[in-house]
C-alpha cells in the first residue's frame, strides 16, 4: 500500500505514541488519529477494524499482502531507528576521543596496547537482559564475570518504560548473543540480527510459554535459539518448599489449576540463581 494507510486509535495514549512513533512513521504517511477526541468525519474506501494476528511474534507470508515476512518487519525497524542512531554516532565518537589521553596518538601507542585494543574489538558481544523484581538473576554479577572470563565483551541492559527503543535497538542489533530470563522483555529479540544467538533462561513452570512465545518465533526469525531450563535448585522456590512439593517437581500439575496459580507462584514469586559451574 506504500504507506497509504491511516491508523485510527480508539484508546490513544501519548506515551505509547512516543515509544512507537518511529515505527509507525515507516508504515504510514499520515498522523495517527485519536478517534476518541477527533470530532471530524473521516471517509475511507475500506476499513479494517481491530488487529490481526498470524502467530506469536510472526508474520505468515501466505496471509500478508505482498508475501511480507517477519524479516520485512525487521527491515522496517532498521529504517525506523537508523536515522536516530546515525545522529548518536558522532557524539559517541567525540565522547570516546575526549575520554582518551590527549598526549597519545595511535602512532605513539606501543604494540601491546594496539594489540589489546584489537583483541577487545574482536571479542564477541554478549548482552545480558536484566530484570528487576520477579525472575531476576540473583547471581547476575557472577554471570557477567564468567562471561568476560570466557572471552565475551559484556553489556548489561536493563530497559524500563522510559528507555528509548532506538537505544535498545542500537545495542541489540550490534550484539552477537543475548541472554535473559523468560518474560515480556524477551520480545526485544526482534531487534537482533538474524543468525545471532538468543539464550532464554526458563524458570520452573514456564516451559510452554517460553517455547511458544519466544522459542518458536525466534527460530522463525532466523536466530540460533538455546533454551536453558533451570533445575529446581536454581530457583528461589527451592528455599521455600520441600523437595517433594509438586511446585518444584511437577509444575504442570500446578499450572493445571489455572493462570492465577502460574502467575502468583512461577511468574511473580520466582527468581533464579544460576549454577554457573
């Protein structure tokens, strides 16, 4: 449709628009209409009411106009955020130059320093997606240390509602791997380059959701996916319940009681302490 589409929103929220405006600008040539407060009469040749979903975080090419796929959506994200990122690059380079010693030039540095810098730039990049509250990695600092010891260049990313999506995109689109605990923030895998690695830490009682919402879609997206299912002793629940409690050894039976049990016990009441050995 070449962006000749108008988005009409019934429950318009400015915060949502500020976060996703860059993406919407790549999909439409027109301003979004706040339908609840717009008193004008609008005429269109056709209207699609409601949202369509093909699958979890995926696009079915056979159902999409022009055989568009999830890869095309990634291209939209590229175009949406790249102009913002381009504006930051000169500032980041300037900051790096100011933080370096003004008395040394690249030609004056000894070979060992040059080699160290070269090796640092060649290290594979790993992003650890950090959570606050539930499903946090208790020994995250040890995970960072271990990853650096193995040879990764590590960045801890802890996005919140105020974090610019373009900033998150800049970090994840340049990384080689991301590791995080199952949760809504894992949707950020859509910002990664296809063929990079996604490692999802799967807490007790979240196997099905982890595979359905992020495992399957990330593979379709072209990522190399690894699901790390924690053992009971790696869950904070291990210190709250006896070893023979079904909460630890039979999560499916607990989940069968209803969503409220899953949410209270496994989503809101659980952190992880990884067995890094």
